[in-house]
C-alpha cells in the first residue's frame, strides 16, 4: 500500500500530515505500508488534482488507485490507512480482489 500526498508547489506538502505518517508508520511497522509525496504541477498523470488548495491523499495497492482522501483530516486519514492496509493484507494472504476507485 502506497499513500501519496499529492500537493501543489505553491501550497507544499502538509507538514502535520507528514508527522501523522511518521506516527502511523511507527505504530503499524509494516513492510506493506509506504508513503510518498508528489507535486501535481510536475506530473501529468495527476493533472486533475491541480488548482485546488486542498491536499489530496491517494492510496495505491497493486498499482491501482484504491482510495482517495481529500483534506487534511487526520482521523479520516488514519482510519483509511488502517482499512486499506487490512484490505491489502487480505488480498495478499487470501487472494481477494482489490476494490479500485
């Protein structure tokens, strides 16, 4: 599971969310969980996320987009990370299907 903080250069990545990512990474301590940041202004595939002053968090599993969280809502982000991580474990261990958005 890769969680991407999609931001714009003029807004920058959300500092409080980076701290939340560190906290969750330490608590979960899973090789399945990775975090990344992406500047949408320089990545054509993320063009639809440009022009908004709201952070967007994209959740990818198996190369597919499986969830999106808009806004720096720490409780929702944490909940979504834990849910998607559990879903990815289930897919890998039991061969279930990923729900793609």
